[in-house]
C-alpha cells in the first residue's frame, strides 16, 4: 500500500514538473497601425467680377470692404467699365479703405477731358493717366493680384480680355462708352466699353484661375422710364444690348451681389458715398449664401481628393462557368481575364 502511494506521488510530481518545465513564449505584440496622414486643406481661390455702371461703380468699394472685413480673401479681380477702375486699384494692392479715401477726394475734372475729336465727347486720356498714377504705373504683370479688364473690339464686336500691358490704357478702353468716349486704339484695333458684350465679367475671373466667383452686378435695370440725359440714354442702350449675353454670363457666377443703386444716374458722382454704403449692405446680406456655397464646394473637393487617395478596389471579373457539358467533362470555372481566356 505504501509502495502504491509512493508511485502515485512520484507520477503526480512528474506531471507537475513536466507542465511547469515547458517554455512559455511571450505573446507576439499586435502590429502597430499608423493613422492615415491628414488630408491636405482644400484650397479654393475666390475671384470677384466687378460689373459696369458708371457712377454706380462706387458700390464696388463697399462690397469689397464688407467681404474683406468678414475674412474673405479675394485673390482674383476682373472688371468691366467702372468695375475695371475699382478693380485696377484693388489689384494694385489698395484695400477698401484706401479706395474709399481716393473716391471721396476724386475731382471729376481729373478724369474728364472734353474733346471735339471724332468718335466721342470725352477723349479718355485723363482717365488713363489717373488710373496709371493710382496703380504706381504698374503693368498687368506687376499687379499684386491677377487682374483683367474687359473691353469690346469695335471692328468685330468680340470680347477682349486685357491681362498684359498698360493697365490705365486697358481700363480706358473698358470704360469707353460708345458715343461718349472716343474709341481707344491699342495695336491695330479700336476698343469700346466692355459692357456691350460682358456687363459682369464672370468668365474673365474664371480664366484668371478663380474657383469661386462672386459677381457684383450694378447694371441699370430697365424701369420703363425714359432716361433724362444723353449719358443715361447711352447707358440704357448698352444695358439693352448686353442684357441677354450678360444674363448668360452672370448665371455662371457662384454668388451674385446686386447693390440697390438703380436710381443713381451714370454721372451722379455726388452720390458716391451712398453707393458705397449700398455696396456694404448688399454684401452683408449675401454673406450667409457665400459661406454656405463655399462650404459645399470645400466638401465636394475634399470628397474628390479622398477618392483619389483611396480608390475603391477593382471588382474581380466574373468567372465563366463551364456549363452542363463542361461539368460532365470535368471542366472548372475559368476566372482568367477575358483577354487571356
């Protein structure tokens, strides 16, 4: 009995020793999964397209002032007629407050040179000189922001977008209202007001690289009333001519701002302060829409970038089944690419 107990005890100790003597290897650590690098920020280049409207053009200053005050960086500028004047000053590096100071101090005599030459009552050389002085005689390629001035080629009626050369001369051409200003000769052609073919130059802003275009429309609205002055008649005639083309182009803007300046006449320079305020008010009202549309564009672009970084895996090609006869012959499904079957 004692021997049996000794044998059982020895057997038990052997089992314990065997179990305890096994080498226990440490568990392999789980692989470290590195987080994906953050997506690069979505860059949206905002452009502003400033429309024509003679003295109404002071409203552009108010629009720019309000947009800047709310953190919108306007990187591209295009202008037609009065919009080209404000656009040139802004693209040269002036902020809205500096432009307002110049607007308040502006003497009409500095930009109006009456002439008896053919083609117009105003020569336009003074306007050209004034603009060049305000932009420190910079050419287009030396402006602080990409800038385009839109005009109409008189011989063909084609839209011309000036992005090179003499800024003041291009602005003069863009502002040369037919019958009021002399046509401007640049190279071998003559040019008149850009509002004839492009009242609000949305497409020019796109051509300069703008992803998101804010258009400012100050064009005269047809009210059924007869204009009281020669300039008013000419201005309304240009509006009528460019209305259809203008509607198509302005529809391509992301946001349209329309200051309430329809009752300001084309030569009402004494209402410049009111025009600036109306521009501020119109831009303020448009801020929510601008923010919403910018966010929509950012999300859409972010999704497109994510899809490019992480393309969906290609679906495997469908295998060609052998069919009833093939199965009888022992054939299997053929999953090779179609070109190699």
